[in-house]
């Protein structure tokens, strides 16, 4: 296990044809109504997977689902459950709604994200990059872990980015993150992508400590992707320059679908790894376990404060000794 890998090729020729039959599988894809998420949902459903679209807009998502169903063979299993990652109570409701369906869960793809918008705080008072790209997905994943474990072998795919290397060189500090006067959209985006990597590594470590070996948690840099999200807040000149390096969503989705579906992940026992295009093990220098544990403690405290504000002080979160082997003490499974 580790984010610092050999850089060796895993399956550089992976294509959609290599996705195995998924007719007995259930997947959740956040942000599945557009871009990368929609491509992944489409290809998973094409192979028979029951796909849950975890998105904010019911109207938009249902329109997409109806259009997609017309293009896929047979009767695809496509469903919508509302999810707003900027609101932790919405995340909790999503988890409850999914549990109420009594379905297994084999694939969770944490795809939804924002990139370099103007400064904004979430419903929970957390800067929007950190809230959407990291905290909301942390709460979603830990909330669904018991189902992922019961459905094992299962996968958690965390969409990160090579941009994590440009994250600010300071610890995760909410006061700093929430300071509008210090806000730099691209640095804050990069920091959220670093948080994705650290979350991947720390969750994998915790599962290993608990002898949970059949839930495979890995991070992916899909490439520099040309989407509405990536172009929305950029100057036209930067969009023109980036077009020289960007890839389309159909190409970018390949590495994500490889990590979500390929037998290689189980065969090689890949946990806590970082994958880059196309379907290759990548490298990251950010492997400090202490930083990952401190981030976990901060995130758990934010979730507890939001969800259980009246009893947050009574909630068991590891806030005193982040270097203990079993830290945090939160019961994941």
C-alpha cells in the first residue's frame, strides 16, 4: 500500500471493451449528470451495472437518465438519489436513503467536484472546495463503508488530480482555509485534491489495521480533462492554452473505470494507490501519514459539529493522539 509507487504500467491499453460484466453489481457515482461522471455511469450501465446517480439537481439528472436509457441496450438500471456535498445533512440523508433500498454496494466513485469558483462557504461554514471535494465525500464514504464491507470485494475510487502537487505548504487549518482574504482559487483547489490523496491513504491504512482487505480504496488522476467545470472559471486565453494539453472525458474516464472494475486491482492487491492515465500506477511525494491522520481528525470533527452540534462534545473522535496506530477511534464498520 502506498501513494509513492513504482510508476510501472498496470494496463496502459485498457479500453471500455475490457470492462467485465457487471450485471450483478451496484455502483454509486457522484456528479454523474455530466462530464466524467456521466461517462462512467454510462459505461458501467452498458455492462449491466445498477448505477445510482448521486447528484444535486433532480430535474437535470432525470433528464440525463431518460436520454441515456434510450442509447443503452436492454433496460438499464439507472436511479437518482439527491446528494448535495455542500451540505453534510444532505450527505447523511443520502446514506439513509440508500440504506433503505437494501441494496449491496460494490463500487463507489467519488467524482463530483468544483474547480476554482469565487470564494464561498458551504451550508456548514466550510470553504466550498474543501467542503465539496473532500469533506462531503469523506462523510459519504465512511457512511457507506458498512455496506461496502458487506458487499466485498468492493471498490472506492477517489478522483484526485496531479494539481495536488501545487497545494499550499501548510497543514490543514480551517481558519486559514476559510479566510477569504487569503483565498486563492487554484491553490485551494489543489489543496482539496491533496486532501483526496491523503484521505485515500489514511482510509486504506485504517481498513488494513481492522483486517478489512476486500474494500479497495484508490485515487486517480484522470488527466487534464476538458469539461464544463474545468473551463467555467478560466480566462479565455488560459482555456486556449490548456486545450493543447487537455483530453476529452471519454479518454479521461478510462483510468477511473480501470480502477473501478479491473480484476488487476484485486490480483495485485492494490490499496491506497495513485493511478494516472492511462491505467498506470503513478507517483506522489505526499505520503506523510501524520498529515493524513491530522486531516482525518479535522474532517471528523467538522462532520460531528455539523451533524451532532448539540452532542458533538460527546462524540468519539480521535482528537488527542493522531499518531496512535488505531487512530482515529471512529467506528468505521
